[in-house]
C-alpha cells in the first residue's frame, strides 16, 4: 500500500488561506478505474482511494505512515513567490 503526503494548496478561487497549514495523506490507487457496463460511470473496487487523512504537521503524517507500514512519498511544498507589480505595469 503506497500513499503520498503533501500540504494542502491554497484555493485558487478564493484569496483566503484557510486550511493551508494541514498535511494530507492520500492513498494511491491500487487498481485502474473501469467503465460500468450499464451506466458508463468510472469506478473500481479500491476503497482506499476515498480515504483522506489530515494532520497538523508533516512529521505526524510520516509517523502515522511508518506506524501502519504505509510506503509514503512526501511532496515538498513549492516556495511561495510574490509577483510585485504596480497598476502602471499594465500599460507598458
């Protein structure tokens, strides 16, 4: 069973930064999704994909994965870059 650990990104649709300090542990899919013959919906028998665990820090998420024998890959948070520009830059 493998998983990935990452920090929740900021919502692109809002300017707030709520819940961006949480670390998420998501399980990787164990089997591919297949189309249902009757309805055509994509689905699989893998229920671990639905599980999303939230932690206060990266260390807690790694400790949980280590305790339960989950091979977890940590995705580092990209550095935050500020693009400083003035209103006058729109007319250059």
